[in-house]
């Protein structure tokens, strides 16, 4: 899955800005982080990826920044928004898939669906208002 293309398409669809950033030598060592940020005047939603550990975290900031720490000012739990979509996607037939949350592609694909549904219902997603 091409994350950059998916987020660029989402940004174009809802008149948002999109920015991909790489951060090297994070956490006082040889760690690198990359981020995908969707933003406008009402805030910035950032996906923070630490590939060495397979971690994906989600954050809200009041505004976009090129400083990683500023982007990560407020952690959010995206799995609580449109919970029924997450639960449905995490199942294989009637059973919960224990490996679903380990697959970044599936998480991002579901996240994009959740963002689309949230915008259609509420004209906002994760605190970012769509004009």
C-alpha cells in the first residue's frame, strides 16, 4: 500500500494539506521515525511510525510543525472513533483476528475508511474541522 498516495488523495478530496516527514537519530540514538500529517487551520492529525519496533501511534496538534515533538503533543486513540468499523475489520468471519493490529497496511486502510465516515457524518475527524 502506498501511504503517501492514499493520504494525498484524502487531502485532495477534503481540501486538506498533507506532509510526509522523515526524522533521523530520534530518542537519543540511531532510531528513525517517519510521519504522515493531514492538517488545516483547525489542527493537525499525525501518524507517527517507528518501523524498527513496528509501532504506529496517532497524534493531534493545534498546528502543523516540522518539529517531531510538537507534532506529538497529544496522543489520541483512533480505535475509539467509529468503533464498529474497527471491530468489523478486525474479524475473520465470526472470530477476532489476533494479528490484525500488527498489520500496518490493514490499520491504515481502516483508518482512511474511518476518516471518510467521520467527515461524512460530522464534517470533522479527530478534532480537525472540514470547511
